[in-house]
C-alpha cells in the first residue's frame, strides 16, 4: 500500500515519476485566469488564520468572499450556514470544515487542501477532526509570522511567473498601476477584460451598468450598440497598456445572430427603457458586441476566453440572501457549438479571429470543442484555438484526464496551454501541481503501454510545454 500523498502521489509508473520530478515539478507556472485581488498583492496581505485563507465570509457591504467549492461541501455535510459563511468563531468554522473534508473521499477538494497544507505550511498529516486543533495552531503561527506566507511570499513560493486577474471594463485598474510601478514585485500581474455586464443585455442592472461604462470613458450616456462597442474597445486599449493578455466571457451560451446596426441599436435602446427583449433581439445585440470585441482582441493580441453552459444562482432563496458566486450554480446543457464556430468563422473571414480558448461546463461538449479547434487554427501561433483546461465542476482527476484525452484524440495535446486556478484563494496554486502529476501519469502510462515512444527529447518538450512553456508563449510572458 502506498503512503498517503507521498512524493510520488498519483504517479503510477517509473516514466510518470521521471517526467514529473525531472521536468514538470520545477517549471514556473502561468495562472492566466483567476479571481484573486490585485490590491492584496500590492499590499502584500498577511492572513490571520486558515479560515481567512480558505472559507472567507461576509463583507461589511453584505457581499460574500471566499471559496464556494468549500462552501458547497460543507452544506452537503449538513453544516449550518452560520459556520459556512457566517459569524461563528473561526476555529469552530475550521473544525466544521475538517469534519466535512474527512467525508470528501474522491473529491478534488480533499487532495487540494492537503496539498496546500504540505506545499505551503509543511504540515504533512491529513486534516481530520482529530488533527484540526494541531493543524490550526501550526499553520496559523506560520501565517502570522513566516515571511513566505504573505500574499507575495505565497506567490514566490509557488514559482508563479504570471497572474491574470479578472477585471471589469469600468475598473480604474489602480492596483495594477501600483503593482507595475513597484520594482519589488517580480511576478507579472496582468488585468483580464471581463465585459459580461455590458453584453448580458437582459440581465438585471444592465442600464445602470451602461451608465457606469459611459462615465468610464467620459460620456454622459451611450445611445447605441455601436457606442457601447466603442466604449468597450476604448477601455480594452487602456487594459492593454497595463499588460492585459486575455479577456474572459462568462455567458450562459454563445450566441450568433448577426444583424444590421439599426437592429442592434433598437434592441439596446429597448433595454435601456427597461422593456423586455425577445430572444432574437437579445442575441442580435450580444453578437454585435462579441464581433466588435473579437476584432479588437485580434488587433491587440489579446486572447479571447469563452466560458459557457452554466446555470447560475439556481437556489432563489439563497441567491436573494447572498448574491452571485456563492455556490448555487450547476451544469447546463446547451447546443451552441455551431454558433461558436460561426462566430469564429465570421472573424476569420476578415482575418480578425483572435487567439481563443473555449470552455464548456458540460463535459459532454469535449469532443465538439475538440473538433471546433481544428477548423480555425493558423500559423500565427501553435494551438491558436484552445480547448481550455477542465473547468469548475470538471476540475477533478477524472475530469482533467478526460479533457486531455479528448484533446489528444482530436488535436495536439503537446500545444495545450495547460492549467489555471480560476480561484479566489492564493493557496490554490497547489492545483497546478495536482494537474502536472495527472499530466505526467497520463503520458507515462501511454509510454509504458507502448503507445508513444520513450524518446527523451520529445517527452521533455511536451511535459515542459504543457506545464509552462506553451502558456508562456501564448500569453507573451
């Protein structure tokens, strides 16, 4: 029997162990999509305890911060919300999480949390209710005093080369400007452009957001879809000056309904009056904005990330109480592969298709995405169109394996840009180590089964590429 989470954790063959220890483990990492705070990087925040790092809670303004992956697990264990996101004493909340984690066999959170304890704190016992007090005391002492466990210390310890935060077009990016001006911050911290609120024309708050977008470009109001596009592109150019490498779109599904500018304007003006749009009007406006942004992304060499097929905020009672991104989302089933291909084709037709990374929350879409890629590759860069890393509910051992197998079956695994955290926690860099072990085990098994030659130079190139070099090339690190 293997020891729990030893140095060869998840590495089943000699080849896998060689590839991981000699190539993957030491590579820097590019966390090109996450939700961490640039302010906390600049201010070099020091956390008080593990609950601050892991569970978070309620902000003074009534919004919530923290890791909704963990919140969902605790709710599944029958834990009262007072312990999940509420105001119970910190250790009591931590103990409830330890009781939950003990039950999470087979869940990636079990591995992630124990990897974080080992990688950043040197605590090598499994977290259980029995070890919770010892773990709490041991790790909190380090959080309070160890210089390697400030925010910047964690980033340096994880060997992070680049971080892509997630930022709204109306954001001033003041913290990114301060980071760029601080020579003591070695990691590249790049804003990522997230224009969802300007695209989701039928979502609540659209008109109010458009007023904020207008103010961000010095205008009293925006009166047409074209003016919205112009404002977004102006903000995108500002983002680009501060090192933006990627955009990110989180849409229910990807629409494609091209229309005349007058139709898009009519839909926009109808929404601004507070009237309900038809599906056709909604998609007409969204397509107009996506096409305009896609062309701007190509011109500015900014990658377009498209995340879709999520049903959000499905528990109406808890959404009313807590707001979005608090753990009440689920996988959707959308058939928008043709629309994605049509969107890329429309951009490609004029030579303006940007680098694009596609993510569906529904793993049934893996094969469809894999076939879309091959339709729009070009000589601009290897792997210009990417099937993104297993996302959210698919971010599991089996989910990562299936995503990489699908990509290998239908495209070129060797050009994959690899892992991202998509996380709100600075300790989540351990997920890159988890991914690299799974990658090396997958490749190692293929080699030892005689499915790929044991050719050292090729294996080194592929493993180092997927671990770091491909993303570094793709995002210009």
